[in-house]
């Protein structure tokens, strides 16, 4: 059975609620462009949960999006605020159209991603174990890692020079690191280097021996040190296999998505203009 990780699909109801805070969407069945429409006291059809002038929130739409009564009250309040913004000349019609189109684009993108994800086989435990066997230094050995996280490159370089000169890593981590492990000297315990790679650190950190260089990631600047290695214990194998299966699935999914994008680009006259 295919397994779709929760991070791959954006909630449609969350998307609609987020965008309706900025602009009325087609589901509201109202159009703010041009002259104000006359008020329509009777809805075109369906049971109404909330109404402001000629805009209606229907029960059937709420059920489709998984909305509740609080969402209806939020819609009512937001619609009043939105219409007041229009009345006071605050709307940029071009921006409203862009936001509405973008919301539709993201919704349809996520529907397509859901279909693609359902078509991709989730890696088996045996496949993960075979991958680990290809990279034993990364996944069949655990290293005792210590970690320092810093906010800027200048500080990281300065700290790294001091560590290279003999400063104690754990004491330095307690004093300057921004990591959650700072209080215990940046001690990450025994983990495989591959797990750190899967968490976003450079692959070279997976086979680190001793004090490493300064690594930069979106989270900041990292200094790592290892003190010893050991064979991966049996009780840790499940943890590593689980993380690796998630990673391999994401790789397969990315390949599948790129295949769909590539095929679509051949069907349309399209380009990104620099």
C-alpha cells in the first residue's frame, strides 16, 4: 500500500481559509470587480450558513471543505471587513485576481501532487536495508556527535578557530550554541551520519571524524565533532530504516513530479523569463 507523508499535501480547507482572509474566492460566489452588485435577498440555491449582501456561504461548500460553525462566523466577519475595504477604495483589483488565481493554482497543484504520490511505491524495509548496505559508513555505523549552532558566519569562524586551538567543545557549546542541546554541551548522542544528512546537513558530515568544518544550512551555521564510532545497534536499526524509507520516498516522488512537469512543459508554450 502506498503511504503518503503528511508533509506532501497542503490541506485544501486550510488553503481556502488562509486566502479568504485576503480576498473573496469563487466559493463565496461574489465578485468585487467593477460596480457594486445589487443585494440579493434570496440565495441562488442551497442551504445558506452565512450571508453578506450578495455573497453566500453554503452548507454544501462547508461540508466539502470540512468547515464548522466557527468557520462560518469567521467567514461572515471577514466578508464584512473585505467589503468595507472595497467600499473605502482599498482594493487593488489586479492583486485580488492574482491572489484568487494563485489559490486555485495551489489547490490544483496539491490535487495533482496527491495523485502522483498515490502512484509512487513506498520503499520497503528491504529496499532501505539494501541502500544502507551501499553506504555502510553513513548508515551502519553510529558516531557520537556533538553540535554547536550559531547565527552568523563571523561568530562561527571565530568559535571554530578557538576549538581548533584547543578550547573544550562541550563547554563552548554550553556557552554559545543556539541548539536545543546546548545545555548538555551539544551532545547529540550516538546517531548515524546518514541521519544527520537526511536532517539537512551536508553529506560530508555523515563520515566526519573529529572536529569538522563550519557547515551552513538554512537553520544557521553548524560545527560538529565526533568522538567515537560503533556498529549500528539492532535496536537503532528500526529508527534508521524508518528515516531512510521517508527519504527514499521523497526522492522517488520528486522524480515522479519532475517527470510530470517535464511532460507538461512539452505540451504548452511556456518559459521562465529572467
